[in-house]
C-alpha cells in the first residue's frame, strides 16, 4: 500500500476517524493503531507479519530481561544477545544472497568450484527500519536512557506503527513511547502542519521525482554508453536530486500522517543541499539514520572511552560510513558508495585540523561557496554507485562521461529547471514550512480541506500516470 494511492487514502481516513473517536480511551486506541499497522504491513505480503511480530517479541523479552538483570555483566550479555539476534535476522534476509554470490566468485577466482546452498530469499519490506528501532530500544535500556515498557502492546506498536514502518524515519523509543500514554491532541497548528507536510511530500514524490526519473535518470542509467557527456552529467545531478525528493517526500508524508494522528516525529531532512561540508550534509540528510549510526555504531566502535588517537577517530568514521553503505543494500556498489563518503569525511576532518586558510574578507566569503561546490559534487558523483544496479553499469557511466561525446538528448531545459530549482529551494529558511503552516492554521477547517483536496486534484492532473515505488523501500 503506497502513500500516494486511493487505497491508502481510504485506509487512513478510516484509521483517522476511529483513532480520534477513541482519543480518551488509550487501550482501545492502541489496539486499533496496532491492528491498522499490521493490516498496512500485511497488505504488502501477509507472510512477513510473523517476522514483524517475532522482532517485536524478541526485543520486548530482551527489554524485560534487562529490567530484571541483577548485574551489569548480565545486562551486557542480554543486550549483546538481543543485538546479535536482531542482526542475524536482518543479515539472513538481506545479505544471504550477496555473501553467497561473493563467496562463489572468490572460490572460482581461487580455482575452486563448489555447489553452495542457494535459497530464494524474499527481502521483507522495511526490515532494516524496524530492526534498527528494536536495537535502539534494547541498547537505550542497557544505557539507562529509558525504562522497560510496562506492556508488550506499547513495544509492538512502537516497532510496527504504520506511518514510519516501511521506510522510516527511525523513531527512538524515548521519543515515541511517552506519547502513547498521553491523551492525544490535535490543534489547528498540528493539523495545518500535517496537511502541509503531506502536500509537500506528495509534490516531491509524484511530480518532481517522478519526472526526473522517467524522463532522464532511468533511461540514462539503463544504458549509459548510449548517451552524450552532457546527458550523463545532467543525469547524475538529477539522480542526487531525485533520491532526495523521493525519500524526503516519503518522510514528509510519514511525519504529516503521524501528526494528524496526534504523534510528533522529528524532522528527517533539513535542506541537505545547502550544506557547505560533508559533515554538515550528513547532519541534515536522513537525520534519523545519521544519528542512529552515530549513537549505536560509531559509539560502539569507539568503546566505553574516547579514542586515544586521531587515527582511531578516522578509522571509526570510515567504518561507520562503510557499514552505512552496506546497510543500504547488499551490493558492492553500496559498499563503494559508503567507502567514498567515509574517505571524504576523513579527508575533510584532516584538512580542517591541519590547513589554516587566510583570513582575508573575500576569502572568508568564497570559502563557503567552495565548500558547497565540493560537497555537492562529492555527493552527486558518489550517487552514481548508489543508483547503478551493478559495477558494470557504474564503470560504464564514468567511462562514458569522461570520454567526451557531443550532443544532448535527455537533459532538456525542463530537467535543468527542476534540478536547479530544487537546489535553490534548499537555501530557504529552515522553518519555511512551519511558517507556512502557521499561516494556514487561522483558516477554517472546511477551507483547509478544500485547499488540500484541490491541491491533490491538481497534482493528479499534472503528474505522470502511476506511482513508482519509493527508492528506500528496497532498504
């Protein structure tokens, strides 16, 4: 069930009406939202409902055991076991085929031929997201940042809550669980903000991202050698913009839907293409994942104490991004993408530590421009690996782009306007949507509904036919 579809619209209207009818009855409301979330997930493939329940039960039992742990050593064993079990489940479904294929290639390279056990594994949608939420719950318990849930219902709903279930944002238990046990409220500000976010997300996904994908990105990446240098340059810029529009659009809709149900999620994207350094970009891009990697992976690599050397800091930065790349997909292209960002972040940190720029006024003004230019191009060039289905396409893309060929076919003026327009919008104030929502909250609810409905009809009229799956559904 995709967000921008009639099926989801009808589903959400029913859940919205029923949940607010039960606003003063917390237990029935939780049961309703849990049932709705499992229906939403089962709509994709009912066979994986058991996996979702297993993940929830595993982390609930681990949390209960942590709450009863009599010593720090026993608590450490419990959290190690729980995190390992989560990662084993994730690894089996997500990486079994990749590691088996890689092992087969290695054995053939060594002149060894073996028939390895091959299983057709279907990747459950959203497994990375709900697994990461389960891990964060048990680790936060171990660190003493939260208390175990009193009822398994709360944890089952936390892990399966449908707005963020299949593609995030990754919501922390410390932020979500307290909201379950408060009577929800929906003021004019929250209602307006939710509608604005949903419209923003729909426009990003169904109009902007869709046109970039269909008219430029998909055909060029399908066969890079068939296109000119300018088309290839334009398509790699367009893909960086497309993946931002696609995923930030999903996040906007998810956060907006949650807001209309009385839940407040934190922002997941904050104008990343206005960043003047890679470190700043990753503080603004997929914020829930970036902070998760920082708090649960980088901190684990660092250990209980701070790093004793700069080299260890650099190593941990690189490994965090490398493993972040592997999280995105079981392919060498994702590993290389993560490695590029890891090396670039290390180089950026090293330069800032050891290179002191002159302090002339014109140089101080020029420095952010150079920083933005380098940051954007490192991101967009690395995105070629992110988009390419295999290494053959990636290498073909780079070689075709470097071997200059004249002409232009796909990178039309419309595509240029879309790419440059999205980048320009990144430099608007951080609270632009909040300010727009604040203006809308003074309007009567009926008028807001008419505006929302008219905007939906307008997007339906000008958008391409069909709804492409969200890019991050595959992760």
